[in-house]
C-alpha cells in the first residue's frame, strides 16, 4: 500500500505468525484499508501492547487459530478458520467483522 498507493476495496484479514503482522494490520488500516481481523497462529502475542492496540482500533483478534479457506464472490468475501486446540471450525464474513 505504501509503495503503490493501492488500497483493497474489500475488508482484509491479516494472518499473523509474529508481532510484525500486527504492525502490518495497523499500517494497512492507517492507509485506508478496512482490517476485519487479525488471525494469529500463536497462542498469544509477544507484546501485549499490540493486542491492546488491536482492541483500541476495533480489529477483531483471533489467537491460536489458522485460516484454511478464503472465498470471494461478486457479492461478498469470507474466510474459514479453525482454532488450533479444539479443532472447531468457525466461519464468518469480512463485512460483518466476524471470523
């Protein structure tokens, strides 16, 4: 977004494997993108201040989860994920800010 100045028109979900992904989500939001959620593969973030910042920015945070499917149609977009420990699948739409 910074290099080319292009912002996605649909909400985005950031998949995190480290703390830098949180900063990527914040930078994207600052650049005008709608960040629907941060999905963190880890049980918790190394820096609690980043979690607090995600909450302050009203970005949904899902920890200990992964994404296994992403779908896009002309009318909507959605991701499907699974919590690592329980194996229970959860579905949601970026528009509704649910995971």
